[in-house]
C-alpha cells in the first residue's frame, strides 16, 4: 500500500511473530512472505525482534537475519523498526548499529531491565543507543521490566534528544495527556491492542500492534478510523475485536496470537521454550474468540 506517513515510526507497525518450522528452526522465507502480506493488507510496516518475535530465544545470527529479511521484504527500510532490547546498553547499541547497516528506519528500545534502573541509568542507556544514529522509540512496559518510563522521565529523555516516540504499554491511558503536556514533541504510539482506541483518541500517531498479525485488514480500518475520530466506524469494530485484542496484554500473548493466526490460515506455528503451547481453558477461549471474529467476516 502507498506510504502516507510523515515519520518512519508512524502508522500501523506490526510487532511481527516469527514463523518457526516444526523443528523450531526459523523459516525466513515464510517470514519474508508474512512481512509482504501485512504491508499488502493495509499495515505500514513491521517491528522484528520484539517479544512477539521471540527475540530472547534467538541466536545472534538468527536475530540479525530476521532484520535483514524484514528490510528486504518490506522493500523500504523506513517501514522497519527493529527491536534492539538487550541486557547491556553496549549490546543494544550493537543491535541498533546492525539495524542501521541493514537499512532499518528506526529502532524500538526497552529501558535497562536486568535490574530496577534509576533515572541516571535510563538516560545513559538511551543516550548510548541513540549514538548508533537511528531514531529511537522508547518502549514503556513497567509490568514486565519493573522500570517505569513515567511521563516526566520520557520528557527528560526527549529533551536529551535520545528518543523520538514512546510505545506506551502501561495500560494507563491517562498518561497520554500528561505526556502531551510535558513533552509535546514526543510522539505517542499505542503499545497494547486493547487500549488502541483510547490512545488514538488521545493523540497517538502510531500503533505497534500484535493482533494485526492475524487480522490486518480490520486492524487497518480500525486504526485509521480511530485516529480520524470516526467513532461510528471505529467503536463497533473495536468492540467486535476486543475479545481478541485483550490477549495482547496477557502472559500468553505470543501463543495466543500465533494460535489465532493458525485459525485464520496464516503461518502462526509453534513457539520456542520456555513458551509452551496453549492448552485447556486458555486455548479454548482464544479459539472461540478467533472463530467468532472470523465468522463475523473480519480479516
């Protein structure tokens, strides 16, 4: 689809799942096809090597190959925001340099999460990775990282010149307004599928989404209606999809989205340990929600 964004990190950037063969090796051909398919069906770009891409389980060679594959398949590096999270700041910078060499347009960076880093450590971390030269999108996920990029800290990072945007995954939509007050030049990106509409109405200019992996067309319609303030279109669609979208914020999100992809006829497939296949009530709930959405004609 035509690229109408004014910045590489704007629009629907899909946090891509990674196709694995039955022996759990990475299927780069299937991944390239998936990237092309997402863009052809309304998404603006992709975010490889995020948690949905199971980056923590990849070898260095696999992780580098995923970024190169994404850039080649997207056909335009500005459509690729590479995940560069790592335990060490120097390692994150190396991944950012690799992304730049591959031709990616931006990177997504968690704060230090090997321990509960203080403000000085967080600022130094983002400054180190920004030296790689690509625009850095901060990723605020205090639930998992135990390091909270508060609106005040984000304003400081933006004033430092080390971040251009934030993927907001705290779930607290009230933060959108405080971020806009304290750092009006910092772009807000919806980071969790189940608060997309609320954050879009609060001024988000992008969405790093999970469930667009399975249902990109409905996601594209929803996002564009939401940012345009077209509630007549967005609200019914959001309600119809929310039973699925809430899985993006749960512990089993990788398996849930891959299962929904399988049901929708996409290459979801297995996950690497320690993630195990869904079973029992959780599997049944994801399956039922997916089948209901598909029966309603959403794709």
